[in-house]
C-alpha cells in the first residue's frame, strides 16, 4: 500500500500539482482507476512511461474542482481575494 501511495503522490505532482484549479481527490481517483495499468507496466520502462503519459492527459482533461456558490471551495476564495483584495 505504501508503494501505491508513493506512485499516486508522484503521479499527482507530475500531472496536476501546477494547476491550482484541480481537485486532488478527483486526481487521486484517476490514478487509482489506472492502478491495473501501472501494475502491468512494472519492470517495463517504456510501458510505464506510456501509462504515466496517459494519466497526465486524463488529469489535464478532468479532475477539475466544481464551482460552488453557497460554500465556495478554498481555490475559489483565494481567487476572489486575488481579484479583489479589499474583500478580505
């Protein structure tokens, strides 16, 4: 389990850490959905690279945070503060 968590963390850092509007919970779900592909690529550098590239592409298209009006998420609040610093 620890090895799986390290691989998941590594994939999240590579795939979506630089995009603040990404949901890490949804991104972790994407990585878990590709766990079988990751396991089958064990020991095959070329195949592992293909699987990680595929995961990154899925993370770019998906794993976005849902906007909420009533209870905005932290990203929405920080974005609002950056747009209007007097709102604090």
